[in-house]
């Protein structure tokens, strides 16, 4: 009890600091660019129902490990408490043996028994919605599992493209070849198209899911995606479609906007951000160039899904370890940028621990909720709170105003809000002078609780320790906040009185 009271008293000044801070404009509702998404591989997250643990072997990285829909439901509050507003989960359709990841589908209209039942899927969406969280299902149309029953059904002989290895990167090869040997569905066939449209409608109607993450988009013709988008939007005009177009060329990815896909996972951001942040000394200007290209090529670049690792690539923790760096330090720096730069942040499950992992399947380790770093988890919570409070961090313009290689400052503007994101990716303390802040204003550092005022020459100098970052909001300089200091004095006086009282009670309880 004493510990709880002490903790509360110590925290009050910090809560007051934010309470008396700048008032932010009310956030617009309904825009996916405002979302913070937590990405979960169902089998590797949390085992909530042991009764569906069929042939589970946690020692085999290519076998089922026991995670299920009930396990996700149990952890929705855990996810929400970190500030996430939506979840994206890997496919839950019935898979053939060893299809723990969900991408070897054997039945497009059944829930995989290892994950639970359709009732569990409905309950997951319902429970998420009760918490004002959205749910995105992974949806596959390019292929089936290796041993799908359709392969031996004479009536469905033309449901697949002719078997061929995928060699080269021609669009014809991408769309007709068998990716990793998986049977490639002939989505040009009207019967196949109708079946997949019906499957999509089935999941929407049955569960009330908010969107699909579309797998392997570039391996399916654009004509299919255009019709698919029209179909799901006819069911729910607000239904969200996020495509995976695995490419480092933003022009190629942007070419799929025309088919009605709302957003894409931003692989060019991923490739650049992981290289910049895995170790100090890398220029942050490369990040600004990614945004400039996105702004030039996309109609809606703010809705792109930004990420630092996923189920197909090495964990960011592993990249930092390979560079002989402290993963916590590197994660904090990278996440600060991702949460405050344009785009919809997507955080892969376990990043808050942070989980380690190499190439697939090592990057899909079982989540360990007991082994975590509170410092990193609290940083994620803090970034989420900051991002939600200030619309400028989700909707504002973006430009680099200070470029000193590893040290850079980015400016965001939205209506009457102005923010500066300062990133020090170097091995030494850095500072910079901002001369464009309007007279009579100040900069409030939201992460390190600092105030920067005019130095008398119309300049504002910000400084950062090595490998740190901060987000500064421009606000009116009202001088000393006497209300704040008055309340602070009252709190500290109460704290001192409490300590004296406890000390006296302890003395009285001691034997003479």
C-alpha cells in the first residue's frame, strides 16, 4: 500500500506536466492513417485454449506451437494498453498439415481447428470492437496449399495455372508461376473469381471484420483486384484493403492504387529504415527521401503501412544484434521516427519484448510475455499517447529542415499545429538551432519533458544525447506556469508530510 501511494505521488507532477500542456485539435475519426496496428501470427502469440492443441510441438520451428484466437482475445487489453487501435492477424482459414502460418489454405470458408471455431472468430471481432479496436484478417487469393483437393478434381482442372517454376521477374511469371511451388489459382477463370468473391463476402458477413490484408498482390492480375475491390466495397463501403506488394520500387507499388486497394505495406520504408536505425552513424536524410518519393508517386501516401520487421524478414532486434548494438536503444530511436513520420505504424508482435529472430521461420518465435523490457514497452505507450494527442503527427506535411547526416530535424505542419521531430543517430551529443519558430512561442519536448525558449536572438536551440530522439510541439510561450508550480508545490508538500508521518510511525513502533 505504501509503495502504491508513493508511486502515485511521484507520478502526479508528470501527469500535471501533460495536463497543462498545449491543447491539441480534436482528432478526425474514421481515417486508417490514424491507426496504430499490432500484427500477430496467430499460432505464435498466445495459447488460450489447450483443447485445440493437436500435434503441437514448440520445439519444431515449422510445427504448430499452440497459439489461437482465444489467446488473442485474452490479450486484447494488453494490446490496447500499449496504445494500439487495430490488429492484423495471419490467415485463420483451414490449412493443410504444418500450415501453422495460415498461408497453405485447404478450405477458404472454414476456421483452422488449431485456432478455434467460427464462433471464436466472431467473438474476437466483437471483443475488439468493444474496445474501439479494428480487426484486419489476412486474405489469400493467389494460391492454395500444396495438396488441395481441387488438384485431383477433374471438374476443376482449369482452376489452376499450368504448373511452372517462377523464374525471372516478368509480370507474366509473377502472375502465372507457382510461388514457392504452391498451386497458382487461375483468377481469370470466372468460377474461381466467383468462389473467391463469395469467400470474402462470407468472412465479412459472418464476423464483421473491418478489413483484409491482401497477400501476394503482385502475383495476381490487376483486373481481378479491381473487381474484388468493387465487390467488397459494395458490401461495406468503408471496408479496408491493405495490399502486400513486395518491392523496393514505390512506383511499382503505387501502380496498384488504381485497382481500388486503399493502402500498402511500405517495403521501401522498411528497407531504408532498418538500414538507417540498426546502428548509429547512418544518415537520416535517406528517410526523408523515402517520403519524397512516396509523396510523388502515391495518391494517398499518408495511409501506407510502415514497419520495421515482419514474418517474412529478420527481426529488427537481430539486425541490431548483428551490428553489435543495444537493441533497446535502436528500437526506441526507430520507433520514435516511425510513430511520428507519415504513415500508419505496424508493429510486429513481440517487438515490445523485444523478440529476436533470424530468417523464416526463426522470425516467428513464440511470444514470451514474462520476458520483457518495461523501458521499451513504456516507450511504445508514450509514443502512442503523443501520436493520438496531436493530429499533426498523422496528417501533417513533412520536410527535413536540419540535415547533418546522422542528426536531422523534420518539420510537420497541420492547420495551426507545428511539430519538429529531432533524431540523433550519431555516437555523440548533437544540437541544432531552429530560427523559424515564431516570436513569442516555445518548443515543448514531449519525450524528455523539456522546454526550449527563444535565446534572445530569435533562435531556438535543441540538443539531444547520442542515439536519442524527441518530438517538439510549438506552443505559446506563457512564461512560468504558476498554476502548475502551485499544484506541484502542494503535491511535493504532501509528499514530504507523508514521509515524515511514516518516519514517525516507524520510530514509535521500534522497541525502546
